[in-house]
């Protein structure tokens, strides 16, 4: 069980591009906040897209309730998927075991992001100050946009390459040898529990009491219509239509209330005149 140089290099470049926001800047920030696209890339690189996406979907569950105040993630989903998915594919273990690997890897990935912030501040501040003093817009743009991307590639590609090429086979061997032991069973149980926690935190975060009815509606509809084998895409389309109707009706109500307020004020003024 071995990761080739090409596979490790491609995944490392992908992670560097994602973490540097080289793809259209902030427009693709979601690539960092979700493991799904990274899991797809890993699946394509290893030639096992279906297996990779099954594992990635399980990893996604634990990050559903993770938030990023100020852009700082407590754990990096993309880095976690880049390591945990290859470990699962090479070891042939379940998605729960991949979750147990993804959590500590994601935590270590957050330290890399902090290192990037430190290096950016150290390098960019002087370049940006000099460019501002010289009123050089091109140099300032490079200091603000170009240099952070270069720094991200310099940091992430070596670290990820070493972790993938040397670390993943070792972790895969450990996971394979530990299969069936008590420790491995504990890790699988914890991994399954983390997915439930992610869902629970998400429901708690978006679960306003006024919107609970929509949650209950979706739950019972999925149970009632289970025999029809309706796909998640169909549910998503129906949910989007219902959400659009709800927002439209709510906006119209607000506009009606707003339009009535000036009239009420005028009527009150007329009463004062009398």
C-alpha cells in the first residue's frame, strides 16, 4: 500500500490552491470549508471516486456544525479529507475509521493555517508599506494578492507531500493491523458519534422555533415517501421552491406593513391639526 509521487504531488497542489484561495479568491472559500471537493479530487487521483465520496460524505457530517469566526477554523476539513480519504482507500477500512483519522489531522491542519497567517504578516506588511509609500498600485496588488498565494504554496505543498507520501502508508498499515482490536472498535464508535454531533450542532444553530415546522415537514415527508425512492436532488429542488415561496411571502408582508406606516403617520398628523 503506497501513495505514488504523482498522486501525492497532485493532492498537495490542490490543497495549496484551496487554502490560498487561488481559484477566484473568496468566491471559492467554500472549497476550504467542506471536504467534499477534496474528496472528489482524491477519488479521481486514486481512480476510486465512488469509494472516496462515501468516505468523504461521512467526514462531511462532522464538519456540518463547525463555524469559522474571522475565517479561522478550529479544524481544516480539506486537509482532513486529503489525508483521511487516502488512508481509508489504502487500508480498506470503513468510513467511521476515516473519521477517527480526519479529526486529529484536521486539528493539525489548523496550525498550518496559523503559520500561514504569521508568515503573511511578516512578509506582506513590509512589502505593502513600501508599495503604499511609493504609490505603486501593481506592487501593492502583488503584496496583497500574489504574495499570500505564493506563501501558501510554499507552506502547504511540502507539508502535504510529506504527509501523503510518507505518512499515509504508515497510518494505513497501523489502521489495517489494528482492525478487529478493542482500540479500533473504540475509534469506530467515536467516529460514528462525531457525525451525530455534527448534525446536532447544525440543527441547533439553525433551529429557530419559527422554522421548526419546516424541519418536521421535511422529516415526515422523507419517511412517508420513502417507498417511492425519491432522490436527494428532488428533495433539494422541492425544498428550494418552498423556501423561495416562504421568503417571497415574508417580503411582501414586510412591504405591506412598511407602506401602511406613512399613511398612518399622515392620519395622525391630521388628527393633531384638529
